[in-house]
C-alpha cells in the first residue's frame, strides 16, 4: 500500500480490498464497528435505547445499520442520519453455471447486476466473492458462509480485432454472448460439470452436496490504489458507493455529539431500484427508528415529532467533470475532482435536495472548512435517482443528496480524489458533532 497517504485514504483502500461485493463490505463494516465497541443486535430482540448505547444490525447479510444513542430522548433531538449503499454494478453467477465448449474450455453463465460499463470488464483477472448457503440444523435455518477467493480465476476475454476491424468504431455487446468469463480448461464434459461447486466447496471446506444455493459475483482482483504525480487520485471498482459507506461509518466512529442519536445506514440494492427488504424502499430502518422511540417511552405521536426534528444526508457519489467530454456536463454546475463534496440538484425531484436542505449541507461544509460544489445534470441528459427520495417514501424526513465526485462511474475501475474523500468525512463529522 502507498505510504504518506492520509489515514482516511489508507483506511478506504484497506476496506475496498476486503470488500469485493456487498456481503463482504457488510462483514468488513461489522468488524470495524465491533472493534470500536459497537455490539451486534438482532431485529428479533428488544431494543436497548438507553443513553450511550452503541449497536448495529444487518439485513440479508448485505445491508448494515449502526446507531449511537444520544443522552437526550430522540423526541427532543431527532435523528441525525447518513445513508449510503453497499452494492455496485457487477456480474452475478447463475445457477448451473458451467458451459463447456470446444477444446475443453469452460465458461460460466452470468447475469449483469445493475448498469456496469461492460467493455471495462474485458481481459482483466477476475475472481469470485459472495455468500454460500449450506445445510443447517433444519430447512428453515440454513447456514451462511462468506467466500472471498483472492486468486485470479476468470477472465472475460475479448474477440481479437482481426475478427472485427470496426471494433474501435463502436461495438454493441450481448450480455449473454459476449460477457461470459472463462474459468477452466478440462479434459471432458463430465469434468466440467460441477467445476464451480467443487471450487466453492473446497474454498469454504464443505462437501459439494452440502451447498444449497449461493449469491456469487465476479470482481476485479487488482487491488485498490492511488495514482497521479502526487498520489492524488484513487483507482478502484465499487467506489460508488462504498467510499460513501466508509465515510459515513468513519464519521460515526469519530462523532462528538453525545446528545443526539446518530445513525449510519448502508442499504443494499440501490443499483437495481432499492425495492428489496434490505433496500431503501423497504421499511427496515423506519421500523427500527420507531422502535427506538417506543423503547424510550414515546407516546403515539412522538415518532412523528422525532422525525420532524431529524435530518438525513443521503451520500451517493456524483459525476466529476471529465475534460475529454466537456459537452456532456451542465455548463455552470459540474463538480471537479479535488474541489470538495457536492450537493446534487434535480428540478424533477430525482434527488431530495432543495434550497433549505442544500443550505444546511453548505453550512456544514463552511464550518468544516471544506469547499462545496453543485452537481446538476445537463438539461438534455436524463439523470438517475438515488437513496434520498426513495427513502422518503418510508420516512418523512428532511435531507439532502450529496456525494464526492467520481470519474468513470460504474466502470470496473472508477477514479476518485483523495482530497474529496477526506473532505467528505470532515463534513460528516461536523454533522455528527
């Protein structure tokens, strides 16, 4: 790992190398929280909402929520909430995945998750990470094993230019035909059958017949790194949105506000619409916040009063200005790498930001001595939505959509600024102060 980096950047690089998918990111953040004194809590247990309590819980092994209880009742202070998400575009391995072909080459059948830039995945050393479900004590209680195979296992190999001379003029890709990775060369079709399960079983030390199902993804095995003349840039996949998850949890662990109840919420499945039990469109967080109010002896309307006094920072990365494609950006509101976090604005309410909530974030930036930028889409280019406005379908909370700017968002390797990551953490710490 590079030396002379800011500790926040070094910490981010460490997390990225241990978080090749949503399940491993959640496990990493769980360990981080436990090391800092947070205890694991289960949704089927009673909530201990006493002042100073620190706990976290997970949902589906892929979303994580950390809560630091304040000294004052939440009906008086409201909640201070930062939200991010754990998932990133990738390739998910389908069941019965092996596809033998001539020469004994075995490919794996995959499905695209989210919206990756497909051609950035070609000709890279890839491997497998995720979770494996094995037999437990009974049918309703199978066991979960996480898997992170660190050696290169696969590659999605591109067709040689000699067979498509126009490849550099535009090359439409079939997700089913062109994006299947090679995993092995075997002697016969019988040997090809079960290649994946045998590999996974060996890795997690069980018999193949004990494996019931799996959620397995491909990832780029090249480690996260910095680059640039002064190591000013970060290069890694999944920065959208694990860099913001890292920032939120880091700020929570360094929080100085002991009066208010602080929450870092890392949802899953934002890249596919958030419509899962672990996504921002579910009531998972709203239910827990309401249980906290009730555990503190709240009356019928106290939850509504607490939410009315709350504020949320929805942190999902923004698009940085790309000097090769200036015409793609709004002429006056395009954030640049290294110039600080940005408020995300959309006239059609794809983001939850408005003038009032933007002003709150800008004042937090001013107090943290951090520059603040705006991101607004070019008016001829439709933008995507994010966590903020989805979450408000479950919780009537004021908030702002923000993010650190990125280049090559949804590429196999994205580019961020070291300075921006540090600045975002400083602003979040100011929010939690």
